[in-house]
C-alpha cells in the first residue's frame, strides 16, 4: 500500500463513542494501539535504538523511563515519522504501517505529540488557542470565521475544566505560567482528538504544585485516551504509573509495575541508583 492509500484508509471505519480509547478508524480489535518490533536506528554507526520492541494497548497510560541517551525521544521520533529506522516494524493499530507514512500523514491519522517546550499562540486567549487547535483539525470543515456551534463550545468548556484553566479562558496565553502553558498545549492536542498521545517530559520546569496538578490531569485522562509519557521525574511517574517501561541503550531493559521496575537490580544499576 502506498502512503497515500494508507492515509485514506484511516477514517474508513468508525467507532462512534469509544473513539478515544478504541481509536476511531484505527483497528485495535485484535491487538495494541502501538506495536513496535525490532526497531533499530543508527546515527553514524551508533545505535540510538537497538532492536526495540514495545507494545501499548488502547486506553493505556504507559510511562517510559530511562537514563539520558537511552533512546526515549528517538523512539517518539520514529513513531511520529520524524526519524526513519534502519530496520524494524511500527504499526498504529492493526493495519496502519507507520513506516510507510509521512510525518503529516501520521499526525492526521491520530498520533499527537507534545514536545518539551510549550508552543501556544501567545497573542491569543486561552479559549482562542483551543478554538484554533480544533479548527486546524482537518475533519472540522470550518473557517476561522465560522461561529462555533454549541457542541464545539461545550467541548472547549470541558477541556478548559480538564486542563484547569477554566478561570483563565479570556487571558492571553503569553501571560500564563510555564506550567499553565504546558496544560494549554495538552488541551490543544486533546481538541484534535488524538488516538494516541505522546508526551516527552511534560513536567520538566514545572513547580511542585504544577507537577502535582499535572499528575491529577493525567490520571483523569487514563483509560479515556492512549498515552505514552516519557519523564525523568520519578515522583511524578510514581503518581501516574500503571505499566512502566525502562529503556536503556536503545532497548527495553525492564517492564512492569512501578514497584517491579524500582526493585529491579538492573534498573537500579543503570538508572535509579542505590
Ligand atoms: N539526530 C541525531 N544525530 C546523532 N545522534 C543522535 C541524534 N538524535 C539522538 N542522537 C543520539 O541518540 C541517543 C539517544 O538519544 P535520545 O534523545 O533518544 O535519548 P533520550 O532517552 O531521549 O535522552 P534524554 O533523557 O536525555 O532526553 C543519544 O546518544 C543521542 O546523542
Ligand atoms: Mg529525550
């Protein structure tokens, strides 16, 4: 199948109410929402990913931890089409071959990504940022001048509450704190109803209070969305952890509950320290 064909396939099937979890148009009926197998990425002979195999189930909140240089960001680059692996397999649901798709096609298929630095429209209000995010969704056939229908208004209101910015709705995004900008960007991603959301170090630079509120936010998203969260802040990971994957030298070193990985000798050795 050519990449265009793959992209066109995506919206063929629809699961109306379980879109977020089941992945509307993404076939997760017989398996995970994300399937990576034997992914190898080399930079000038150095293997940033070395036969990485990892699967994420629909509706999962997966935490990925591991030392600097373990390959966590590179893994996200592969999933989003930014970096092409030398070898391996990467599927989104049962049928969507990520390695045959371009970055925009992958984004359109429903994989959203949050980079470390917040990228909000500073000169627009919080509300307008969410509005703009919704309208950049290709499926919403409305110009920026079109008046929002009440369903759209409701979605924005719900998202504002979820990201704890309901009382900041009319405020310019540029005036928000770093943590609030991060929440706004997460809200903007959610407006596009991603089937899988990748977040790279979402609480870096946040205050303790912001980190704690972010953990609450992620816990409220768990089960409703499929999330992959990379983080070094172990306190934060402990607050949101379900299944945790430890990467080391481009491969999975350990996987399991927070308790399991924290007590794993190899994980203690390479990452958590004694
Ligand atoms: N474009 C690139 N060119 C060359 N080397 C790269 C490139 N991108 C990443 N690397 C190398 O690949 C390895 C994995 O990097 P990566 O950024 O994925 O690690 P990470 O687990 O995200 O680390 P951190 O926790 O510090 O963010 C590192 O040694 C890094 O220097
Ligand atoms: Mg990284």
